[in-house]
């Protein structure tokens, strides 16, 4: 590929880097980061480079394309080789809260969960001192083999060494950090303590691993030289324009123009494209299972990017627990043996904030015994050349396809932005305005970046089935935000009214002991009747005003009612989280009746 002017500037800058200096390259999706870095290493044959990749497959490919003066590996593999290059090797596995019961017998589930989180946070932090005796005890139990060793544990051990013991400055002249937006503090600490040059390369807007502790090092890293790659060799301009639109609008709103966004420009050569596949990208595993079910009759025509076991393992265990009453689990599902029934499992998932269990419960309840057949079908979706590709947004990163279909389980970014804006958040003292914005809107930023990643997987055609597809201009997005703000404010007013009513009822219960039960019952009956009548009116108004099902759903949302799909039909859910089935509201509110009205 012929080098662009941006790439030529980066190559020249790399040749002028002095010992210990840092260069930062913000590269858009499909901008040829690897090609640029290969050119950098070729242009500096006298230097020894270490290329740090995000995962092993990228490192293996890099070793095939980089010249002999470059060694490619992951940060974890580098740390692992340092400690376990020979002799006994530890048992590598994640630590579950259930494994800590015997080590801390006096602690409850939620206490073990909090302790395990403190341990995990310490592993990915830049800190050198233990945050408490209990975390230190876990460290010791891992060292003696009582507990398995998570991969982040030996990486932390490597970070705790001195720079001289790590030896990076002695072995290499320059470290190339790919996908640097996904660095976490422990990784960044190791890299920045090395005395050699460092070149950070990545895309700030592809930072999607905040749940793993990633901090977007590209945005935080100070540098002596900062350059950009804004030319995308992957996608047509209309696809890039869609990503540009959403990123530019929300970056301006979030940071008042203080953080620049560099729009992407298409330099695609369509004649060289060989991939004709269509990829269906979901946001969640449960929607991915729905797609596997949809293509169950033609598995040979489908390629599943994510490992089938990673999708179904937890769901099958939960299914066997809920429906087969099994209580002889071992290994990672041993914790299920101590629980009894759906409510206890849900309480456990809530107390430990385990969203994986909640997702597995949804899949298990939807498919039950059909899960085994779906797993078998998923295993047969193993042809990388198949015309249809199924993946979720996180596993789509780094990949590209001729056509991309974004499924409808991605969140409405307007509503998510407003929820973050109105939610209270603890701001630490000393935080800058930009850091405060990052903290307040961290959930929104992760979803915005995930949407950006999913959109920019498309080369030629993008079919956007998300709620965000309806807003194709800056004005449309801003108008939608106004509607979302009104809806969120209305919801907050309702919650405040509910809180005031609850306080009033509490006062009445203290001052009217004799009539306590009768008063509460009468108030509930009145509230329930009023709520149902109001909901019936809102639904019918929306059905009359809507032109189609999407309009109907959007109008409901603006009116404070969410529509949820269930096996037997629909459920209307108000802002208090109370779900009411369509049958309970009456025949005219059932799925068939509403669809007949909309189509009529």
C-alpha cells in the first residue's frame, strides 16, 4: 500500500525520537496502524523494537509481518515468560467469590464480592502497596496454590518488580504499544517505567473495555510528539460519515470542544476487496443466541466468531439448576449448589453484580432444553468463509466485512446520555472538568464507542436496525436529546412523587395504628386502579398517533412506558419498573389487537 502523507510524517518523526521520548498516534478505524508500524520498524533498522499486542492472535500475525529487529508479544506473555519459563507452573483460572468461602468463613456473599473486587482492582492498578490485609491474604493464598492464579496476577507480579528487574530498557530501544486505548493502569505503569522510547498507537473511540479496567491511555498519555491517522482504507465515506456524525456531536456536547475529534476520510480501494460476507452484530449474548436459533437450519452458511462454549456454558448451567434441580456442580459453577430456586439465584447475581448470570438466566428461560441443540448447531457454524457471520460488538473489534447488520439490541444513545447526565455520581476531589465528565458519562462513553466500533466494521454497506438509525443529522440528534431530556425529567418527577407518597404513607402508618392495614390496602387499590387507567389511555393514544410499530414503541417510551417482549406476548413497563401484561390490561391492548390497529 502506498504511504499517505500522514504515514510519511509518522515515519520521519520516529527517526527523530530521542532516548526516553514518547510519540502518540491517534489512528481512526481502518487507517492501517500495523502497516504504519511495520514501516516505522523498517525505517529504523538499527533499533530493537518490542511490539506489544492486545491478544495472542494479533501478536502471532505481527511476528509474521514485522522485520527481524522487532519482537511481538502480549504484555501477559512477557510477564508469564519472566516467571514461568521453566519448572512448575501455576493453575491459571479466574477466582470466583464462592472460592473464598473457606478462606473467609465469616464473610457474607456481598462481602466476598466486594473483597474480590478490591483484589481485582489492585491487580490492574498502578499501586505497589496492598489495599488491606484481606487482599494481601488472597495474594498469599494464590502464591501457595490454595487459590488458582488469574492471568492478571502474574502481570501484577511483573509490575511490582523494579525497572531493572523487568529489563525492558536494557533489551529494547523502543516499545510499540498497539491498541493503546485499551491499556489499564498496571500495563501503562510497566511501559512508562521503561527507559527506552515508546510509541503509543490506537483509536480513542475504540476504547470499549472499561469493564476490564481499561483507561484509554491514548487520551491520558503525555507525549513529546502527537500525530494522527485520519484516512480509513476500510469503508466507504457514507459509513464513515455516520460514525463521524455521532462522535462529533457527542464529543462537542461532552467536552465543550476541548477534546478535538478528527473526522475520518475514506481512501478505500473497492477493487481489492475480496470479502463478500454479511456480518450480523449484536450488543448482547442473548440476541446472539436468538440469531443462532434463526439460522439453525443452515449452520453451514454461518460462521460464529465467538466460541460457542463461551456463549452457552453459563446458560446451560443455569438451565440445569433452574429446571433440572441439579445440585452437584463442580468448578466455576460450584456456587450453584448452595442456592435454592430462581429468586435465590437472582439475589446472588444482584448481590455480586454478576451480569453474566442475569444474561444466562434470560437465555435459559427462553430456550430451556433447546440449549443443548443450539450449542451443537453453534459448534457447526465453524466455516470462516461462510457468507453469514454472527458476532457481538466486542468480538467484532479488529474485523471487517462487506456488509454489516447492526441488530436492534443496541441502546438508544440519546436516552443513555440523559440517564447518565441526571444520575448522581461521586466525583473525587482534585478531578479536572474533563475527568469529571469521563466519570459521570463513563457508561455512555463505553456504549458510544461500542456503537462506533460496530458501525466501522462495514466496508460497503451498513444496515442499522438500532434506535439510533432514525437520527441522521446533527439537528435530528439534538432534537431527540430534547425529547429524551423531557422524558427523563418526567420520570424523575414521577419518582419524586412516588417517594413523597411513600413518606406520607410512612407518616400515616405511625399516626394511625388502628387503621394501618386497611389504609394501606385502600391506598394500594386506588393507586393500582389509577395507574392502570392512565396506562390504558397512554397506550391507546400512542396506537392512534403511530404510523407503524417503531413509531408506536418510540411514542410509548416518550410517554414513560417501555415495551418488553415476552413468550406469551407483550408487557408494558412503567418508570417504576412495574410490568403489566397486555392480557391483564384488556383484549384491545394485546399484541394482535395493537398490530391490527397499526396495520389497519
